[in-house]
C-alpha cells in the first residue's frame, strides 16, 4: 500500500472521466438529459434578454413536454416554452451565460462546461477523504473513482444543469468542514479560512437549494467542536454564517418581492406552476401504499446506478440484478467494518477525535440528503436516485470501505459463503422452474470461487480488487451510452 502513487492514479481517473464524459456530451441526443431544456432556457434568457427569468404559470406545459419526450425532441418542435426551472438560484446560469454568447447558444459547449465542473467534484472528493484519512490514499482514490465513473452521475455531469456547480460547492464545503474537524483547537482556524468557508456556503445558497444542506452541516461541525471543548467557536460561528447569509440575502429579498410573502426560494411558486406533475397523494390513491413503496425503492436503486434520458432508458434487468449483488457484497463488507469498530478496544481501528467528527459529518450529510429526498417525495413522485448525489462523497467512501473489507481474507471468506448460498438458491430455483439461468450461475460461481480461494489462502485482493471494480464501472459507462442510451434515443 505504501508503494501506491496517488497522483498518477488520480490524474488517470480525471482523464478517463473527461474522456467518457465528453462522449456522453457529444453523443447523447439534444435535450435527453433530465430538465435540460428548462436549464438551457434559463441561460438563454439571461444571455439574450439580460434579466433573471421569473417563473410563471404556463412555464410547465405538461402535455407539450410529454409530446416532446415521446417524439424525442424533434427540431420542428421548439423547447422555448419549457421554463419551469426559472425559480432556481442564478449562479450557475450567470457563469454559463458568457459561454452561451460566445458559442451562439450551442448545446455541446455548455455540456462540456458542466463536465469540467464535475471534474472539480472528483478532485474535492479525493481531497476531502485524504484530509480525513491522510495515511490511506486508497480510500481517497476509491471515493474519487466512484464519483467519476458512476454511470448516472456521468450522464448528469455531461448535461446542462446546475447540479455540477452545486455538487462542486458542496464538496468544497465538506472538504473544509473535514479540515476544520481535524484542527486541534478552534482558535487555530484563521479568520480568513473561516470566512472562506462561509463564502463557499453562501455561493451554494445562490446555486441550488440542495446546497442549503451546508447550513445544518456547518452547524453540526461547530457543535462537534463545542463538544470537544472549544475556545473561539463563537467567533467561528460569526465568521462562517455571517458571509453565507449576506451572500444569500439579496436573492431571498428578490424572491420575496417577485413571488410575494415568505416564498424566499420560489418553491411555493414552483409547486403552483407544475400542474400535471405526478403527485404522491394521487399515486397513493391509485396504486396503494405498498405498490408506491415498491416502485420508490426499485426506481431509486435503478436510477442511482443508471436510468437515463427522462427516466425512459432502462437497463437490462440482469444488469440491475448484478448491481444488487454487488451492493449486497458492499453492505456485507461495511457491516464487517462497523462491527470491527464496535469490537473490543485492542482490535478496534484507532481513530483520532478529528476523524470521528469527520465521519459524523459525512454520516450527517447522508442523513440530511436522504431526509430531503424523502420530504420531496411526500409531495411529488420523484423516484430518482440522482437526488442522492449531494451525498456522493460519503457514499463513495462507504462503497470503497465495504469493497476493501470484502477483498480482505476474512471478508472474502464470508462473501464466498454468501455467494455459494446464493448459487445453491439459483440452481434450485432453475431446476424447479426448468429454466437454469446459465449466465448468472456462472458469474456467481466464478466470483465465489475467486473470493473463496483468496480468503482461505489468506491473500488480500484489496488493491487489484478495487482497481478491477472501478475499471469495470468505467467500462460500464461505455456500455450504458452505446449499448442502451443511443439505441433507445436515436
């Protein structure tokens, strides 16, 4: 592990991401990234009319949008009426508007602009985890690789939307909060650094509402400092939240004046305008709680890994089954790692107070993201795994930790036993139904054999195993684009 050279590997991850993402940006048909026409029209209004758009009734023409999607956005049907993202904070669109002017509104350069912002997310994911575990570069590289090669994430980063900038800013906030957690004393955190963190949070407030998660996350970080005994935390609180609130204030005042009352984020206007968008209450009345819950779980899982276009390009179910198997192995490894952390003190992994606080912050980000996703789905049917991407850094770290444990001897033995039980079940089911699925049986058998042999011989497959997994994930991106997206949408 000490022979690992992180910088060349990180550069390789970035170059591969940019290459794959450029293919997505070039080959994905126009407007076939979720909400892309509405985001594009926001930029167009800024660039051509030199004003911020105002969300009005009629900006979500549900029937016309469904026709556009059904006919795959034919050139003779303009996208101009699709303006339902006009309530979004303006920073991403302000940054993209000069590029719109320079390129005459060409779509691909705007997609590549988002893609480059996504490269920054990868770098910050690496920096955040490396700051938390400086002596374990493999964890940082694995997290960066997961962020870089998750197919649905690549597809979103290669489209025109404000997700890329929102994730970039939130990743920078997470990185800074982890560094804050590592500082031995709060008074050692300089005023400039604290104000910089506050400025980052403020920029997130004028980029996308998902970045509002940074506010409770920063409060949690300060609370953890107080718990450890904190001198100077009052100063830190003012230096962090003061600039953030000052940056967000003009946007909130504008929305209060434009939309009236206390609709500071424009979300009330949005909920009023999107007539025709499926509501959860309607689905519950039509399908029942159990069916809605089943659809929620299945679609969230599928669309986290990859369900493309406007959720209409679904992968082969055997692929999702394989991803479910991999997810199960990751969960097994993660449980083993957590159990080791709760075990007897002599065998427990040593963590510094700063590392414990950093892990609590990452867990807090996961819980906040999940809570906001569930809250959104209480009103609208939005079973889209991409809404979990604000927590992609802790998710990527969790995936890497789980896989690393599975590739160690004790984890490999347990994983092999689990796979052998699954293999027996597949064979029994196939014999019972007279339909033996040869492909899955061979795949599970080979995987069980490889892990079992390595586990019983005491060999660690950590490095090669993680490299193989993330290389396969990168190859999966190409399969998704050329094997599913293009055949379905051309």
